[in-house]
């Protein structure tokens, strides 16, 4: 029986995942606080009053800034507080809804990522905006059996968080999720439309545990499977709760 194995969100784009046991979903929206903040790498033209989707290259992100994976991020939703640790040592605690807290994060990343910066980093956020890699407000779904198939082709372990998914499922044959594109899913009490496959970039080459750029996942995908895709996007169509352990059904 295909079911949800893990649920994650990424409060700050480019930083580490936060595991969730359950989450309430709203039609046409992401997981609450998923990519709610991003770190501008030099002036991007982002307008807080009229937010628009921007390409990921204007932000600090793993595709080019793999050292971010050295930081373990913890997010406290009620206080909007971000804690960053490195090698088990807390390096920063800052409120993301507070000017002083955002400046503290900017100062920290200005020093931590100095070699990667095109200008002073700036913490960005706008009400209702998600700094996803895609303009559509969606969740990303990853099949753990597909990840195992990629690992087999690579001849090495592949950590599932290389793909920075929101919903990880188990007990589904590899690649079968691609057959869901254009169909509807029900997971828990929520319903989704499956909109498209997810093409993969060099961010997947970064090991989320060691921060080493130690694989070439897009090349492995192309050579072994003839494409560079892993996972599918889900659009929330009806509200509901999503929980670890929920059964996935489709039609």
C-alpha cells in the first residue's frame, strides 16, 4: 500500500529541511511556511509590495552555494525564530519577522558565504509568497523507490533529501509516479492534481549531510534513464490534513 513516509518544508530557501508529522493544506497553496523566506544574493529587483517569481540564481541556494548544507536550520513557527547550527554548535538564533533578527541573519550569512556573494545578502519575504523554484504554488512529491533506482544506477547511496521534496512516499514501483501526471491523488483528507514532472539541476549533486558536491545526479539520470527528472508537482485542490502514514490513492 503506497503511503506517506516523510513530510518536509524548507522555511528558508536553500537551508535545510524541517520534518513535519502532519500539516493542514489549503487549495492553491504550498505547505505553510515552505520557502517563505529567501536570501537575496545581491540586488534582484524583488518588490515586496508586488512579489513575483524570480529565478533561483538571484538567491543563495545549493546549486551554486553548497556550503549552505553545512548549516542545520531549525524553525519555530509560533515565534518565527530560526536557529542555525554548524557541527552541533548553535551559530545564530534570530526572529525572521523582526528587523533586528533579519539583520542578524544577513550579517551571519555575509560572513559565512562571503566568497559566494554578489552584494550584501538580504532576507526577503512577502505575504503569501513562496520562493519556490517554480512560479506555481505546489508541493513536490518524491518516490523513495525511484530514489533507490537512481542509487542503483549511480552505484552509491543517494540521500533522499538531495531532491528537497515536500512529500516522500513509499511502496510504489520506481517511476510509476510519472504516470500520475494529469491525474488526481487523494492523500489523507486532501486531494491534489499532479501537474508535471520535476527536472533536476546541480543542487542534487550536493550531499545534504556532508555539504560535499560528490555526485552528478542529472548526468546519472540522463545516462541511465534518458531524462533528468525525479518527482512530480502536486497542486492542492481540496483542503485537508496531510499526515505521515497516510495512504495515497489515485484515479
